């Protein structure tokens, strides 16, 4: 569980509150609870907290279902399946069109009517919604906000698919907690409700900008399918260029929103917010453009295709083409790596990685490129095993990882001797180069310590 993933889940929860389906409901829902506080303020607060719990439980159930019914290995294989990635591309494009207003996604009205009836039956003569009623209200609110929250929920769940079953569960727990928190806080301090800004055109603008973000996410999943099938089309440059175009389009849209329908500029704070948002979108595009020159974009590199695939066509992605690079990897050929290690009297460094693994991309872009790390890796026979591709080979490599190292989480780094015996291993991402260098030094020691 990385801080970046938790930040994504929390940010998605916060952004969901600003959507047109949700934000106008915050003061309405809170006012409903506080209006019953004249009879029993303590009960009203308790029911507001239970309402928030209902929201958290509804969203978290999605993560739990994914973890239980699909499992770690299944999630990892689904995340790397090119057909699944193409489907996700279509889903995110669909979400974007929905946010742009092309059509509306709605929960069947019969479901909502049934839930609303259950909530009303739980009321006590209009004085209190009751604990069970508050829980049902939370579930009803979750469903009614589906149109705007689904893109964010999907983003968190898909990002969680890196082979750890806990990630979907924790991700949805963080997302839903941030999402439900304002309802509970405002119910505790009802006078704050009056200070909330009124819903208006700025919510529609937020919705459209989020649509551009969904299109950017769609390009990420399309590039995943490209990596697995090795088309060589949606490379780092192409994905970056598409993101730059989307950032510029968002900036143009926000700039035009500064002008009211009658031709006047938006006054005061609202106009300043549009101006700041325009500058922010444009600055994002300029910053992304620096990546086209080969400059590292730091954390963003995790979501981009690897630079080393940039100039490699679909028919040239083999070991020979990589041998000319600074580090020569045995790709998906563990037996050949062991044979080479035995012949040369060296050890094998295994990089269990994935085409869709964002943490793997971060390590490759920010740790593997360091001179001290490259020098240490150069003393090994290097074996890179993908476990999330489409085919029996990838399933066998994932099974090998699970059987010998008791995990399918990515990335996993391991050092074995020429007979395949584990010397040491390092699970997961590390942002401390010294830790990784120390791990590599431990693997080169004459007597390794198995972990």
C-alpha cells in the first residue's frame, strides 16, 4: 500500500463531492438531519453518523467483493488482460461523454423507489429516520450519486489492481470515508451549512473538466493494451501528446467559462477561480510538454509507457534488441538466465513486473536509472518476468512467483543463485535508493540470507 495510492483514493473522494450529482445534496441532506434535532439533538447526530457509515459501507462493499470473488492473482491477471484494458478504455470514454452531457447514466428508478419506501417505513412519525433508516438512506444516496461517482470509483478500483487483494478494500474505504466526512461534520456543526457556496454553473464546469481527466485515463488503459500486444503505437510520446492536448482543451474551456451568457465576465471570486483554473490547466500542459524532450516527469512516469519501448516496434521487442541498452535483460526466459548464471558463476536478479504495474514503472524510471543501481545490477544476470500478460506463459510466471516467494504482488525483486535457490528478496516499491542498493549488495554477498 503506497502513499500515492492512498492519496489517489482520498483525492477521488474529495473530487466526487464537487460533482453536480453530489454537491447540491450536501446541505439538503444535512439540513434534513438537523431539522429533526429539535426533538432529540443527540439522536439526530447519531443518525447522521450512521448515514455516513452507510455510504462508507456501500462503497467499501465494492472493494470487498472485488477482493473476495476475484482475488489477488485474478485481479492482477485482469489488470494485464488487453481485452479488459480495451473495455476499460471504452468505459472511461463512456464516462467522459456522460460528464460532457452527451447522455445520462441512471440507476433503475424501481430500485430507488424500493429503497426510498424502506427508508420511509423506518421513520418514526417523521421525528427520526431511525438507525436502520439512516443506513438505508446512505445506500440510497450512494446509488443516486452513481452517475458522478462511478468514474472515480472505477479509477480507484482499477489502480488497485496490482496483485494485492487488500488494495481494493482499503482504497474504497479511504475513498468513501473522505466522501462521507462532510455529511457527518456538517451535521455536527449545522451552522456551517449556511456558509456553503450555492450550486451553479461552476459545478457543470467541474463536471466537464473531470470529463477531460477521464479521457486521459482512457489513454492510459489503451497504452496498457498496446504494451501487452506490442503494437508500438501508443508510446510514451503519443500518450503524453494526448494529455497535453486535453490539458490545453480544458484551459480553453475554462477560459471561455469566464464569460457569462450575456457577454459579461464572471465577477469576484468566481471569475478569479476560473482564471486560476485556466492558468493551472495551461501550466499542466506546459509541464507535460517538457516530458517530450526526455525529461523525467517524476510520479507521472508511473502512468506512462516505459521510455525503453519508445523506439521499439512490435516485431523487435526481444532480447537481442535490448542487449544494446545499458542493461541487458533476459525477458520472460528464466531458464536461460539460470543457464547463463551457472556458466558465468554469477547470480540472477529477477524483476517480477507487469505491463500495467504503475509501481514497476516508477521503479524503472526513478531507481533503475541511477548510476549506483545500474552498476550493481550490471553484476547480475538480469531476468525480467512479466506476470500480467495475455497467455499461458504469464500465468506460469505468476504461479512461479507465488509458489517460490508466496506473493503475486508487483513489483517483486529477488536474487537467486545459479541453482534457483533464493538468496534474498525485496517486495514492493521503495523510494529510498539506499535501501535498494543495500538489497543488491546483500544479494552479491558470498553468503546470502534467505528472506
